[in-house]
């Protein structure tokens, strides 16, 4: 079975752990979000690709969900002594090695897809991990800023999310560079050849939304023969973790499992899973022609997540076009 998953960071990575456990023999291609990528201290950092790679490769900090396990912070502490900025993004020593290798390879002229494959040789994630694009796309957020002359200012997504903890009101989300980005080699082929396409419980705006916004990707998903099934990242009207509500509000979508499904719409989704607590709100999803079931969607363990993955695959089987 060929499965394609459009993944962000923590939600995507945790789901993939369950999926891999549910269907050990499957051929899984992950199309990873690179809109969160940022250059810090001259190093190219790809948080979502790394979260997937470390999680599936057994190197993730398990409680935190991002960064390396058993991390140390010698370099960060030395940077602080210099007053080097920014200080809001934590880079551990082990993690820095990844960014150094990546940056070296990029500077030598290798595309990000080749670099990612090389990093994965170490981590053996058991899936094919592809960046959505080899071209630079960086998500920026237009925030309300009373101090700015124009009343608003555009900042990098990481500064908004990590630096400011998504506190300022987000007025607009812009994927800078996306118009000219091409899907990375293998992305469109994987979508076309898939037996199933899954949207894991990843951020619908700045993870799955950004991947779909790469010219050609949304069109390929719509044209694919495979059924498309998504799992809601919103449970009981709230993100399970993080601040997805802030970016949903910015694009005018309510923070509910139903609104997210309707935002993707029938043109993309054949099936949608909501959590059992949202079972009674699923009617508008069904009315829109999207098959919708309620199952437990808390990724509390790999076993619980594997059951979610199985439910998604069963639903995909039911809605096969
Ligand atoms: P990020 O790049 O690290 O922000 O990660 P993603 O975009 O992949 O996923 C973030 C989303 O995962 C958030 O909107 C959370 O609500 C969602 N999420 C996290 N844990 C769970 C869980 O256990 N169940 C569900 N359904 N969603 C989750
Ligand atoms: Ca992310």
C-alpha cells in the first residue's frame, strides 16, 4: 500500500509513528512542510522536517515533541554570553549538528530534497521524507502592532510562534516565495501513485495549508485517484496543543473540527475523522458530501495513534472513488 501524508511537525510526526506501527509493510511518503524554515546564526533550520525525522528515527525529545533527546546547550549558553540574537529560538548542541550538515550541503549546491535524504540515511525513519519544495518558502505573519507606523508589521512565522508565543493578533498569513516554488522531485509522482492520501492532525493553515499552496500540489491531490482522508487537529473547539486557533482566526476559519473540514472542502477531502467529543457537530461535514466519522483522536500513545491511523485507512477504503 502506497500512502502519502502531508505533514507538519509534532502532530504530523506523532501520527506517522502510529501509522508506521499500524501498517508496517506500507510504502509511506511524507511531504513535509518547509514554510517554517528559518536561517539562524547562518544555519538553515527546518523544524518540521527535523521533527518528523527525529521522531521516526528515535532521536526526538519525547515530552517536548521537538528537538533532540538528551540535549545539551553549551553553544546556546556561549551565544548568550555574546548577546547574540535571536535568543528566542533554542538550538541544542546535538540539534546544531543537523543544521550544520544541512547548511554545508546546501552551500555546496545540493537541493533540500537531496540534503534531507542524506540526513535520513542516519535516522532511517522508515518513510520517504520529501520537503514540499526545494525552493525557499517562508511563512510570515502580519501582526497588529500599535507601535508601527502602519499599525501592522510582517514578521517571520518563527518569531511570531516561538518568539512572541502567538500573542499578537495575526491579521494575515503569507507564504513568502510560494508563487515561484515548485514541488520537490517526487512530490507530484507520489501523490499521483498513492493508494491513500492522508492529512494528519497537523496545523491546517501553516502546515498542511502551506504544503497545499505550493503550485501544483493542491491540484495533484484533487486529481489523484486515491481517496483523501483527514484527521482533525481540533478537538472540542480547541487545538490539542499549540496555538492553531490564532492562525485559523487569521484566515477566517472557526476553531472547530467541522470548520476545518469545510475549509479543506469536498474538493480535497473524501473523508474526515473528528474526535468522539465532536460527534454531534459532524452533520455539516456530511452535508457537504464528506464522509465523516467520530473516533478517539488523542494521540496519547503509539497504540492509540495506530488505532486512529487504522480508522483513517478504513474510512479511505469506504470512500474509494
Ligand atoms: P507543528 O508544526 O509542530 O505545529 O505540528 P503540526 O502542524 O504537525 O501539528 C500541530 C497540530 O497538531 C496542532 O494544531 C494540534 O492541535 C494537533 N495535535 C497535537 N496533538 C494532537 C493529538 O493528540 N490529537 C489530535 N487530534 N491533534 C493533535
Ligand atoms: Ca511547524
